[in-house]
């Protein structure tokens, strides 16, 4: 469950990005995130834990610097002991925006899960600090996080692997590199396990800017595929054998290019 | 438009198969087609025109022979002049089932389109002769036939190429090798051109057995993905620029594994 809001505060934006966001030539998504965080006066802290490259944090600091942010930090958290470090929590508390990089989402959940850093991210977001994460950093916003599964269109009984995520929003399951890696099958598998979930498939260079009312706007060059299983009349998930194609009747699908909007609470799509 | 029914006759089954149907070890789809055509007393005529291999016709005759069919023919139609041959039309008229092989669907439309053979296929099917076609032979049943397009999930303005097909059924557009080749994007592009169409995506070794009431049953090891655009509330197709991702709100999706049924006229999915 997301942290409860403190009276009088609004949750910060939650911004999952589908990976491979434009970084140099008109970095629309990152620039909009920076603008929300206060522009040049914003303070952005990068968490590069998902990546196993040493320079990922510094690289994003440079990108944010190029966009005009005067002050940014990168937290070199590479193991669970680092995620207990009180000085890192203090740095987070000075931030107006938190940015979590790509890599392996299981590094994020295994290293950050249940630590003071994870608690701080959830509490700060509930208090108004904006969160953006790309690829692995997008997957981790789900309460039920996809860690692997089958590619293609047709879902199967064993078509997706889930693990507990950070749960900044608990009614969506996020997938990334969606069109590029043909991930509808695994997202359909995930939402058909329990249709209270809404599936959000993010293309590369595409982000869902989710506001405090749980309404998101699509930003970027690709699309967001929303899989809404609320009206499913029949699913063979419970009887299917491992590897069997599933029967699913009445899945609602929305494809949202730039500017398209979706109300997660009301399960309703809009344009502009 | 399909040929009009003659009073007192029922249209034969129309059976598009998604390609790569099992041929040797329990060939479920081909055996069901043979049973509809009268079993060992059925007369099946193979049209191998889509293929550029010399032995495709003989190969299918052998398969039907193995299933128990006593009498089969193959029509060696490789150019338009062949499709005018009155003796080939006479052979078709003796058949209880017509089987059109895979290959290139543009060979079927360019060689058979507007010839006595194409007319005979349409008229005989309207009079009760069953039609089955795999891959290219499945694509050609559509009035608006897919000949190429983009792979992936997200449709684009220029995401599919269409050509006139044989039109045994005029409200569906059929795609094949659907899950295996990630063809949702091009099927969504096709139905969003004009949402009177219903998209039928056939996996390999999977067939839609469409009866004279336009209700089909799924047969085979994969699934059929039905894309029903009837309830689309908004489509950006008319304004999109070439290559742009589309916005499409409220597409209905059904995934139908073996036994799943769909009523094309009523646009309603059923199980068993």
C-alpha cells in the first residue's frame, strides 16, 4: 500500500518511464520531470542501484545539469548496508525529485526492499516529492512487479513472473520497453491473475505522468497501452495447465499516444 | 461481398488456419475439415497457387490420403491463364471441400482474382462446399486482406498494407502466424481504418471454424485473438502523421483458446 497522505499535502507525481528516454536532443520527459521538481532550483537525487555500471549516477547528474538543474546528488547504494545509511536518507529529504535509473528491477527490490531508503522514498512521495524511474525504476513503482515472462500477444498460465515492488501505486502493474519487446502476453497474464490490477505498458521514450488524483498523461514519442480487465466475463486462468494458451473474454484495451490520459481510479481513458 | 446463398442451401464452413498446422501426428484441424467434407467419401481439391514449391499440392494430397480421404485433386494453377481452365472449374464442382495452401497471398489475389476459379470458389462455398485455407489461404478469405505491415503492439497510421481478397466473409480481416510474429499492431491498424471490420488473429496450428451463421469455434493448439473495435470512442487515425503511434480508446479484446467461440454478426464471445 502507498504511504498514507499527511493532511494538507498532496502526493508527488509518480512517473514511470518505459526506458531509453531521450537524454540529449530535446529530452522532453526528463525536462518535464525537472520542471515539476522546481526547474533550476529543484534538487534531484539519483538512485542508480539497478544499474551495475559505475558511472550511471554521474551520467544522469550530467543530464540533469544540462537541463539546468543546479543541484543534484547520486546515492551510491550497491548493497543493503548502503540502504541503511542515515546520511543518504538525509540527502533524500532535501530533494524535490527522486530519479531511479534502469538496470535490473530485482536489484532494486532485493537491495532497497524494507530499508530506510525505501521507506523514505514512499513517505517523501506521499508528502509531495516527485518520483521518476526508467525501465527497472518504472517497474518498481508497482506493488506487484513484473520481473520476467513470455513475449508475444497470447497470455499463458505461467506467462509472467511477479515479485513485490515498491508499491507507490497499488492498483497498477507496469511493464516497460513494451512495444519494442512485445510484452502484451506477460502483461495480460499479470492482470488476469487478479483483475483488480490495471496493466500499464510503457513504450521506450514514453512516460506516464501520474498526478495525485491517479490520472496520468502520456508524454513522449511512443504510446502507453492500458489493459483494463475490469469487465472480463471469463478467464480460463484457474483451470489452465502450464503453458496452455488462456481464454480471456472482454479485455478492454486503450492505446494512448502523447497527450492521451487515463484515470486509474475511475478506469476511464480520455484524449487531451 | 460473399456470393448470395441459393434458397435452401447453407454456406459451407469457412476455415482460416493460422499456418503451420500439425500435419502428421494427430492433425486435429485437417481431420476436422475432412470430417466436415464427408470423411473418406469426401472429395478435396487442393489449390497450391500461393506456394512456389512444385510439390505443395501433392504433399497435401498425401496428407489428406493419410487422414483417409479416398479422392483428392490438386489444381496446378500457376498463372492467370490456368485459372480460366474450364476443366479445373469442373474439378472444383465435384468437390465437397476446397483447401488453399500457404505461400504468398498476393499470388492468390493476383492470379485468381476475377477469374472463373475465384468465382467458382465463392459460389461453391455459398452452396455448401467447405473452404479451408492456411496462412496465405487464410488471409485471402478477407474482403480486405492484409499483405504486410508493422510488427509489435502499438498501431500506426501506416502500420498495415491492404489489398482486395476473395471476400468469403466481408466483415472480418484475418491475420496469421499471429502470436508467433507479433502482429497485433498491424491488425489494430487495419481495424482502426474502418471499425466495421473485426480483426481475427490466428496463431499457428490454430483455426477458426466459421459456420453458416457466422459463429466460429477455435480449434488447435494456440489461440485466436479477436479485436473488436465497435466501441472505439476515439481514434487519432484521421489526424495522425505517417509513423505516429495512434491513440485508440476502448478496443475490445478476446483471447480464445481451443473451444472458445465468437459470433461475428453479434460481436459476442462465448466459452464452450
